C-alpha cells in the first residue's frame, strides 16, 4: 500500500494534515492503531473501516472518528484509493468541546469518541474545504486557522449530537461581568500585539482562559471572532499609513502581519472596495478616515 502524509498546519491547538492512500489490493490490510484522537474528512474515494467487529463504508458523505490507540482495519473495495484530511486537536481542547454535549466523557478521556462516524452535511463538508484551501494558499495566519478549526470541530459535534437528540448541557453560567472583563482583556492584548502572528492558544493563555471558552465569550461580547477583530485593527492601521503616503506596500503588509503584499491587497480590497495602491493615489486623508469609520465586520472576513 502506498500511503503519503502531508502536514498542512500545526499549532498548540490543532494539527492538520492530508493523507493519500493508494492500496495495492482490495482486501483488508493488517491491523492498524490510530496515533491520536483523529477527526477524518474523506474528500474523495471510498474505503471500509472495521473496528470492534463492525464495518462501515467511509466516503465523502461522512466524518470519521478515531480514538488514540484504537485498533482498526481498512479495505478498499473500489479502485482508486482515498484522499482524506485529518484534524488532531489538543486532547484537553477536544474534551472541552465534547463534554459540552456529553459530560460523561470526562470519565474516559482516553476514548472521547463514542461513535465511529457521522454524516457530513454540505455546510460541514464545505467548511473543511475552506480551511484546507486557506492552508494550501498560504494566506491564512495562525489565529484565523485556529478559530476556523475550532468552529469546524464545534459544527461537527453539534451536528452529530443534535442528530441524536442530544443538546448542549446547561452549566452554571459565569457572570456577564466576568465575560465582559475577559473580552476586554483580550481586546487590550490585540490592540497591543495585533501585528503579531499569535495563535489562539497564545491569546487564551495570556488572558487566563481556555481556547474554546474564550472564542465563544469574545464573539458573544463583541459580535466578532477574535481574528476578525484583529483584522479590523490591521486594516485601520493600514489606512492611517496610507494617509501618510506609505510608499512600500510590501513593507506595509508585512509590518502589519499580513502574509504577503497580495494577501494584504486582497483583504484590503474586499474590505474597502479599492486596491491599496489606488487608495493611496486618489483618496484624500479625510476620505480615508471616513472609510475606516465605516468599515463593517462582514467586509473583512479573513482571506
């Protein structure tokens, strides 16, 4: 069997990689063991997965779950093999998301997944493709990728559990004041370090929160994801420097934390409807500042 693994991304919160399998025969291969708690998105092809004496068909309509060290066997009854994208979340983060629906999982952290697979609806399938395409393009940053991956995890858990009639567990709510203070600490950190490529774990650790909790609280308090708020700050800073007739747009892009000149130009044009170079040539300072005030969050969805 030809098996290729290509790492796409790694942060303290999540590792993402592609797996390309091209088997030499259709029969079940030898017993394998998962190296971690994996959420697997088949993108093309089909295979049979046998675990604990039960077998099911794995194709692009499904999301698969592998518990660490769990034995399984795979067969490929159809020619062509399969291509999958794998997400491996930090165990503590994974448990936090799962226990929001299934508190009992805390008693068996070595086996967080109770199911081997679930259906993948169109929204989930498209979402994981968007994350993967941003990785392949090289335009996305650590914070955006961490939040997108966490959103994807939450969407998968929500679909799987609500489909089984299980709703989120009501827990003792902390006060609105505590949530507000946590969001304010995060905003202050972003204002100070918005040009840095901080990952979600960096920010959560600094404001003394878990990543999953902080992502939810910040969105509830501000109406924006953390990376969207950070991008607002970057774009406003870009406008101010364009007011001062910044000459080198590549330097401007890199100084503000964008991956490249093209990445910066794409985000800027989608936000303001004009390229940075054109904006610098034709716009007055008054007009640029008015653009900054009128910037809407929906216009700066991360590239």
